[in-house]
C-alpha cells in the first residue's frame, strides 16, 4: 500500500510539472483563437503594428538617421526621397527589413513588424 501511494504521488507530481510547463512550450501564433490571456496580448502588442512610424523612428532609427551616421540618409533632408526616386519603395523596404551595407536589419528594431518598418520609412519621407 505504501508503495502504491508513493507511485501515485510521483504521478501526481509529474502531472503537476507537465501542467506547469505546458503554456511555456505551446506556440502562440498571432491570430490563433486558442491563444488567450496576457501572452496573446503581449504578442499582439509587439507584432501587431500598433506603434506609429514616428515612435519607431524616434526610438530606433533616429540613432543613425537623425545625423546621418555612416552615411545613413539624413532625417529632414531629401536624401531618403532621392533614394525612393532612384530605387522604389519595394527596394527601400526590403533593404530596411533585411539590412543594406551599414544599415542593420530592421534598423535594430527586432520586434518591429514589416508594417511598422514601412511606417517609419514613411515618417522619414514626410519630413
Ligand atoms: C546603426 C545605424 C542605423 C539605424 C539604427 C538605422 N539605420 Fe537605416 N541606414 C543606415 C545606413 C548607414 C544607411 C545607408 C546604407 C547605404 O546606403 O550603404 C541606411 C539606409 C536606410 C534606408 C535606405 C536603404 C536604401 O536602399 O537606400 C532605409 C529605408 C532605412 N535606412 C530605414 C531605416 C529604418 C526604418 C530604421 C529604424 C527602424 C533605420 N533605418 C535604422 C543606418 C541605420
């Protein structure tokens, strides 16, 4: 009887561990109906395009683009516009996302969605 009780206790402990680690191991894809609660809200916040181009620019891109570090097209000049005229938006966006020479992928904004990168390019072009 003592043996069976201890086996049962071990099983219960295992189940408790499985229960505890389950949410960590489950993958939450944006838009997945099964992902509820704070984790889903956090995932949406970081990948959902909720930030404005100005916020992303100020937080991430300005470090180089405000002063033209390493030849970055400088904010408040027509340098980005000239690149747009020359290469087109598709190329600018893909360079901003994938990196281009000294321009780091996503301008170091690793949790920026493609839409947020686009919005920050638009912000630079509109100034
Ligand atoms: C570490 C410095 C740095 C940061 C941070 C940075 N950039 Fe850049 N970026 C550059 C440099 C340098 C270039 C010019 C690269 C070249 O022409 O060789 C550039 C070029 C670009 C271009 C033009 C690409 C092309 O094809 O001519 C775009 C668009 C761009 N950056 C967008 C962004 C956005 C959006 C952010 C913020 C999310 C950002 N950058 C953050 C350094 C930076």
